[in-house]
C-alpha cells in the first residue's frame, strides 16, 4: 500500500472514529443522490469533462483494485465439485440503512457483511446507477467480489426519461467514456430492474451499449458484470419465468458478444426451465452459471415448495433479492433482542447459517431441503456452501508477503491504530475489514478433515466478539481452531 492510500485510509477511519457516538453519520452530510439512474448518460458526459460528479466524490472512489480469485479443489470441503457446476451467487440486496448505505459511520451497529467468500457479485439496490460508496467497493474488491448499483426502472411502459437515457448511451464514444467513468470510481457493473415494456429499439440501444461496454472493460476490470432482471425481453415485451430462450438470448448475449447476466424471476423451479436454460446457454457459448435463479428473501419465493432440491441438479447460479431499501439479514437482526451488540451477533449468526449452513460448519452441512427460513437458530438449513466452493483471493507467495489478520469486521467499540489505543468510542467502516477465515467455521480433528470420523458433531465453536477478553491470545487463535483437545469453545476477537 502506497503512502497516498494509507493517508486516504486514515482519513476514512478518522471520519468515523474521532469523538463520541455523537459523531454518527448524519443524513444529508454526504449526498447519495447526485447521480440519478435515469440520467446516467448525462452524468458520464459531464464527468468526462471535469472528472468529478460532486464535492463528495472521495467517498465514492474505490482505492482497492478488484482482485481475482483462485480455485483449488484440494482445499475445498467438497473437493469433488467440478468448476462447471460450482454455482455463483449474486446478493442483489440493499446495504445497511438507506440514508447512509456503506458510508463510514460512528455508529457501531452498522452493517459489516463478512461472508464474501460465498458471494460473487453484490448489487446494491439502494444506490442509483453508477454510484456506490467506496467502503463497500473496497472490502468487496479485496475479496474478489464485484459491486454494482441498480436502475430501479418502474413497472409499466418505459418512461420518457429512461428512453432518453437508453438512446443517450448508443453514441459511438459512450462505451469508452462509460468504461473510463466506471473504472475511475471502481464500479464493477450496471444493474437493471427491467420489468418494463418498450419498443424493440429502446432495448436494442441499451443492449448494444452493454456489449460494447463489456469489451471495453475486459482490459480494465477482470470481474466486471452487468445484471439484467429477466422480465423485459429482446423485443421490449414483458415475459417472466420462461428461462433463457430465443426471446431473451440477445439480452444475455453469445460468447464474444456478452451483454448481461440474467436474474430469473421466482417461478423457475417448475417444469424444464432450468435444464432448458442451461442447454441454451451452452449453444450460445456462455456458461449457464451466469444465469441466476431468483430467491425472494422477503416473500419466500419460489412458493411451490421446490427450491434447493431442484437447483442443486442444474448448473444454474443463485440470485438473492430482498428488499427495496433494507436487506432481510439486516432488517430482522433484532430477533434476539435490541441491544446493539446482541443485534450484531444475531446478524452474524443469521448470515453464517444462511451461507455456511445451520451447523455453521460446512463440513457437516444438513441435508439439502427446500426451506427458505434464515433465522439465527435455523440449525436445519443446508446453506449456500452446499452448492459452491468458498472463494479466496489469497494467492500470493506467503513467504514474501505474510497473511495477517486481527479478525476485524469493520466496526468496534474502541479504536486502535498501529496497535495503540486511540479512543474507546464506537466506529464503523466496512472498507477496512480484515481478511477473514474463508470457511466459517471448518472444524476437524485433523487438517482439512472431511469424513464423519474427523469432523466433530459437537465441540469447538467460534464467534466474533467486540471486546478484548484478558484471556485472548490472538497469535494462537487460528491454531486452536483445529485442535479439539485445546478447548471446547473459542471466540475470535474483532476490535
């Protein structure tokens, strides 16, 4: 990290850490509405002239380049899972409270998502097209996860404003200018809630822009991905739940002419929608893993009782949605009580059970079922780890650049800098979250033990806490995780 980036990091931390809780983020202090989705084309053109959107730009410029993940079958719980069936996952979800999103805050009880190894793309539903807080971009990039925002196009006939935006993006130089804009801020794609009707020409304008933009971004961003809700077809009709076929093949695109990934609506689990879509994607030369089967975290859809047992049999990925302003993990974190630390612990338990399964040990996941419940004590849920490997960007030579972590989630009740206590007040900045354990938590009696005789059903446990116990010895924490005889319970520490 160069000195400039270190200074920028310290500025972000200072914003959220100096002073008492009164320094919590105030609505309106940083404007989140300088970019309107329907005016994305004019934003790009204006930025091209002065390289600035607003006076708040520094809160939206990522300082971490997107990292690329590696895949090593030998270190996976399911080492027989082939890459062609290793599902991707998009969290098409809002982040934190709408008025601050992922901006740094002096409020400890802020969202600090940490299960990045199971997410490939985060689509920030509460941010307009082309604007994402830098803190969210930074932590995601560190973990090889793409981040985009979403154009919330209203249901019904395409509005004149969006028709003008689509037309404004068809200029010959727009893909190049938009690519420079997105690379400058570190944004990894464009997303659309496309459930409108329009002329075929309107859809062709935005689709052709996507194809050209993807080509421009290949040399700038290895994880770039556009996301299209599979409601509006190639011809501007609205047709849900038909999977990938001739009616939307252009919006998806063929190999070399990729336009966007498709987020399916919630009735994909009946008939032959998934197998037919996978086969059709292969005829286009594209991986069907860039088709996402939608799961409504708010409404419990699909509602026909057939979800995971269907999805596990096909090389189609997972799309999580819910809801418009707050994600359901965050909104329902008061299930065990309203004390801030209790809510943070509940949020952690809810996300761990959803992603790594009800046991919170992916080596002994419950059997795949069809539940869509995700409460903090849902011990019977199989989790997303039943369908995918845990991804990591830690591919460097550890003899030259050692792995260091303090298990910092990006929030705390006191603040240390270079090992020295600066103050004892609350703070939150998810952008400085440490690298965290890729598996959450893989306990075994021997290194990478997988079978039932080497994976204890009970015994070791681990949780994050937000205080420094006098007995905690951080250098020994990782070693103790796989040593059953050392202790029955171990808690990691986040400052």
